[in-house]
C-alpha cells in the first residue's frame, strides 16, 4: 500500500501535469531537469566518453536533437511507441508500462513476451498520465512525432527520450536502444545475426528468381499491396521479385482493388491482416473463397498463398526474423 506521503506527492505532481505548460518546448531544446547545454562540435563530454565503455552517466542525443543525461541504466521504462517493443525485448529489456499492449496478444513475433508484467497506460495518442505518475518510471520513451502533443507533460514525470518512427531502419533503431540501455554490443550482435539470416535465406531463394511475389495486407474488403523492404530489397532483403505493377508504388505500398490484385497476379502471395489479428485474417480469407476474381489468382489456384504475421508491417527485427523464416519455410516446402 502506498504511504500517505507518496499519495500527496503523486497528487501534487499530477495536478501540475494536467494543468499543462504555457507552451511546448522547441524540438531542439531540452528541459533543464534532464538535459545539458549542447556540446560544441568535435568535443566530447565525460558522459559521451563513457558511452563507449558502457559506463554511466552518459549523454544521449535523441531523435529531436535533444541532449538527455542518463545518470544510470534505465530500469523502469515507460514505452509509448508500440513498434519498438521488439527492440527492447531483443536487448533483454522490458518496459514496466506501455501503450497499445494489444500487439503483445496479436503479434506472433511477440508471443514469447506476452506474459511480461507490463502496465497498460492506454494508447500512444492519449496515454494515461495518472497511471504513469503512479508507476514512477525513471525514463519515458516516445515517438518524436508525438512530442509536441504532450512531451512537456511527460517531462514532469521523468526524463523523456524521443525515437524515430522510420520502420525501414530497424538496424538504426536497435543501435539507438543499445545506446539508451548501454547494450551497444548486444545490439550489434543481434543485427549481425538477423542480417546473416536474411543473406542466407536470400541465397536459398535464388532458384525462384523467375517468379513474382506479392505481400498483401487484408482488411474488410480492403487490399493493400505492401512493399516491405526485407522481402523485395535487392541489397538488404530477400531480393524477391514483385509484380511489375509494384514498381510505381510508394515505399510503404498502397491500397489496391481486388481487380488490381488480379492484374498483378503474383506467382506466390503472402497475406496478413491490416489490423494485426490472425483470427480476423482467417475470416477475410474465408469470405474470399467464393470470389471468382480471388480464385483466378495463380497463387491461389496453385496453393502458393501463405499467411504472414502482421508484425511485418511494423518493420521491427523480430517481425522481420519471423517473416523471413515463414517465407523460406513455405516457398521451399513446395
């Protein structure tokens, strides 16, 4: 049971948070409570020098260019960015609180971690500040794009570090978390392991260079041609060939019609649920069983249609690892 004094402190702190600030700090500035003045280019603070040896304190420069002093290794972290669960878990770390916990139940890539004792603090767009005060984290990690919305309020609870939302740079993101937790070498080891898996898998799939592959996210009467990099990238991915009509898509793909998918007509097709639920995916596939356009697809007729975990859309290292293994297993099984 919390002591009466702790309750008074929490109430007073929460009142200050909910009252808000007069304005949001500029992105390149940091609060006096957790930051230092920027060091001149080419110089290194003692904290930065210690960063290479895994010692503390250290100064971390976040995605908004803010310098945050981390006095010690973070132990009670609140994570307000669901895409980065994988990065923490891969470094043998776990948040004490997080937003969007539904992905722990829905993504197969996170199945080994679904029973972690993590407090639900709502959604990334509207985190529960009252719960966050009660938990008392020693570090809050949030996506940089949300900092202007409530970052100043979070800084009244604990130091705040912002991270980038680029899902096509999982290596860079993992390295950043390595710096935050003092596990740079662990991050490099995991990057090397997954990159080796991709390279070895790419070699195994060379015999299918004359085939085309589609990655389709399904929703309720929705089809999304997904251009996920680890599948199609010639240098850092599996180098599989997308249908020709994929060429003009954006780097994240785009919504298409069933007729558009039929025109692409890939030899192999991997499908996942847009919302991340394997149960919903099975329902969508069931509803398509009587659709003539769907059944006309080469991949469907030849039994070359396979399910992928929806975590691939987040671009995290565990989702990529699972995606690569799923693709190789199913393609080589035929």
